[in-house]
């Protein structure tokens, strides 16, 4: 029979190796759907790699995709650390984007060093508020935050649609439901000439480092970890669980909101209802692949982004559905979950069943 | 007065029951899983998989009941993945459920796109027809509201009674409820906690898949991307609202269906004054309100979300 024995101290090989292995297995498993779809497997993998890394342009595209994923990944990582199950990053992202558009499309104007921080703050505040609500419902009334944050994603998307057909509609858009463009002084400047990768990437990297310092080196970080590991014990030792949860909610929602700001002000230039192809949900995968480590989020966001960009380019070239990327990402999540089990437990295969 | 007229029309209740049907399947599935102690957030993806697999089986010529079987098997398959990850391995039920939703959704979309690479309008099947039961379907009011639904709605209603009977009137049901409250007591009786939990999740997931199949095989006749649109998550909220009881699940789903049918009719009356999105938001807002209303007194299965390992005391 099979026995599981807890490991007291998994070594660095397991901690860093398992996520890499999980990602690799997910990519290899993609050969099955590729084969069933009748695609030339080796050619498909080759096209995926060149699609993500083959030129300066494709690397720029990959980094552009990674930017929101780092931010939503951080949003999930910090929330999950405190066992606040925020599955609403998608909605928080759209609220952030909407706040950025509301302020950054001409209502106020100023130099870039005013406008860019202004729309960032507005977007982060909007995203934070979207999560503080469900968090207070959880801590005060015991309402499950998983369901409320999930349902809010749908409500927010409809709300955005409503605003884009109403107050925020661009009169010049020929009837398309989209917002007025972000004004030039609020646009995130590109990092490379004629490339799409923009200053949002630097901001996202900065957030990852700042969050790592916060979690590892500050009292707040300690309290967040304590609440996540054992809320009753944390409460007993004098930590205010509600306060910590609200702080985590503000951080997590704010980061997701920032992802929305970065997408409208850096990548798209205006708000439409197809701004995010599920960055909020993919952020959960990014965070889990990173084992909730803020610095690890950078690496796993790069992986997920290259899967998306690579698969997109491959599917255009040989006509395989680009849903393959979502499939790889989902399999990576399940693989890393199983891998996480193997880092925490040793598996023994005994010849004879041992009683007791 | 118009409101009274709306509520008294048989067509209104016909619509309410039709809207409620996928939710009945979904809530029953969710409550079977949760009664055994396992939250199944794979529900949204399992709905999608059931909708796609059932539809595709019919489209390939398996017949409507063949489609139902295929949908249930697809649901059971994804349920089994969730069960293995969360029961013997004891991994996070939240993360595994989200993972199953992502996997089932992307696999369904990928399969659909691969089978039908470049169709602009989705191909249609011949869906379940409204029943025409001699005498019953001709009754005034209830004949139209209830007995002219499709066979899948009848299946959902039968499933409510079967689930209630199994859970409360059989030793198996007692064991399932016990395994969600106090798994060690079940172990002490010599029953397998793992087998009961895995079995409940697989069966519950196949119920969920039927909810999805209803959409493509009865309510509509084709599969669309994004057609599940949060129905699975609504079911998770309704399960709490129904306090994990099949009878209350039926009432909750019907209330929800009635409200949804009502707001659609209200929209035609006052739609000029409010944007359509306000009405489309209603089901989600209603689900959140339902959760808030029952949150204080919600009696969650005691071992829900708590992993249990063999040999643990």
C-alpha cells in the first residue's frame, strides 16, 4: 500500500525544481491534444518557441503579456497567503481600468509625472474597494468570499459594458462600445522604440520586489503569514485578523486594479470589454506556480506569458486552436498542485499492507 | 396590476421552471459533493464540459439520451480529477476546483474548435421536444407550466426526490452525510472515507454536467463560447441558500428562476428607462444577497474543506 510521510524540510531542489517540472510536464502533455488535432507535433513546439522568443518583437510581445500577469499573480499570491480566496481579480482589473479611463481620458490634464501616478492611484483604489467589500462581508457576516468575488466578476463586466454604452462612451467610436482614449500625458511610455512593451513592466517588477520585502521583512508581512497559517492562533496572540484581512484585500485588489491601469494606459490606450483575456484567472495559476512567492511570480508570469504568445503565434501558423494555451496553463496549475504535495510528503510504496 | 398579470400567467411559470432546471442539476450536484465534505469549484467548467460533450455526442449521432450519458461521463471524469486531488491527496479544494474549471473549460473549447475549425454559425441539433403527456399536458395552467417542459426537466425533478431519498432514507446517504461532518466516525464503522468522498464527488459532478447539457440539448440547440456565464457559481451560492437540502434546493432554484423570468418581463415594461445590463446583473446580485441573508445561520457541513487522511485520529 501507499503511505505518505510528512517532510520536515524540503530541500531547494524540491522547492524550485517542482514548479519547473510541473510546467514542463504541462507543456509535454499538450502533445496529446496536438496529436489528436492532427498537428505536426515537433513543428508546433518549434513554432511556439520562436513565437515567444524568436525575435526582439516576439520577446517584447511576451513581456507585454507578462506585465498584467505579474500584477494579477501578485494579487492572488498575497491574498492566498492570508487564505483570503480572492478569485475576483478579473473584476478588480476592470474596475481599475475603468477608474484610469474615467480620470485619464481628458477630465483632468497635467504633466506625465502627475497624470501617471494619478491614474495608478485611482485604479488601485478602485480595485482595492472591489475586494474590501467582500472581505468585510466575510469577516463581519461570514459570507464566503469565493462566491462573492467570483460573482462580482460578472457584475463588474456588465457594469463596464453599461458605462461604455453610457457615461464613458467615446462619441467618436462609430458606435463601438469603447471609452475615449487615454490622453497622451497619462500614457505609459514604451520601453523600446516601436515595441509594445511599456513602463508597466518596470512598475510590475517593482511591485514584486516591494511585496517580497513586505512579506519577508516587515511586521505586517509577519501578521499576514500568521493569519494565513492559523487565524485563531493569530487572533489569540493579539493580531487583529479583520484589520490584517482588510489590508491584504486592499493590497490584492489594488494590484489587480493596477493591472487594469497598465493595460489601458500601456497596451490598449482605451477601455473595451475585451481588455483582458482572463488575466485575473490566469493570475491564480501564476501565483500557484510561484508557490505564492512574490519574486517567483515574475518567473511564472514569464512562463505563462510565453505559453500564451507562443501558442497564439503557433495557432496562426498551422491552424490549431489557440485554446491550447489555456489548456497548457490549466494543466500546469494541476501539475504544480500535485507537485506541491510531493514537496510536503514523502511517498512510500510498501510491499505489504501495514496495519495501524 | 400588470405585475399580478405577469405572475398569474402560465407562460411565466413555464419560463421560471425552464430557467430553474440547469440550476436544479447544479445545486444537487454541488450539495452531494459538499455533503461529503468536498467543495467543488470545478462546477463552472463541468457545466461547460457537459454542455459541449452532450451536444457534440448528439451532433455526431449518439441520440439525445446518448448525449446525456456522454455529458454525465464527462462530468464524472472531471469530478474524478478533483476528487483524487482533494480526497486522498488532501490538496486545497479551492485551488483544485479552479484548476478543474480552467481545464474543463479550455478542453471543451479546444475540442469544439478542433472539431469545427471554421464555422461562423454554430451547427444545430434537434433538441429535446416539449413533452405531450396525454391528459396531464392538457390540464389548465399546470399543463403548460409543468407538463409541457422537456424530459430533462422531468429528470431534474426526479433527481431531486432520488437524491433526497438516498441522502435521508438509506444507509449510503447516512454515510455520505457523516463523512462530511465527522469522517473519523465513518472510518470507525469500517467504511472507507476515501471511497465515499470520491464517489460523492464523481456522482455530484455528473449531475452538474447534466445542468450544462440541458442548456445545449433542451433550452437551446447549439453550443456557444461563454454560454455558461457564471451559472455554476450561482449554483454554489444557491447551495448555501438551500442549506444543503435537496427539497430546499428545488425551492431555491425555482425562486431564482421565477425572479429571473420576472425581471425579463419587467425589462419589456420598463426597459426604456434602465440600461439592459442592470437587468442582466440581477441574477448575480440576487445570488450575493441570498448568501448574505443566510450567512449567519448557514450550517456548513462540519468537515467541509477539511482534508482527512487515513489513519488520522
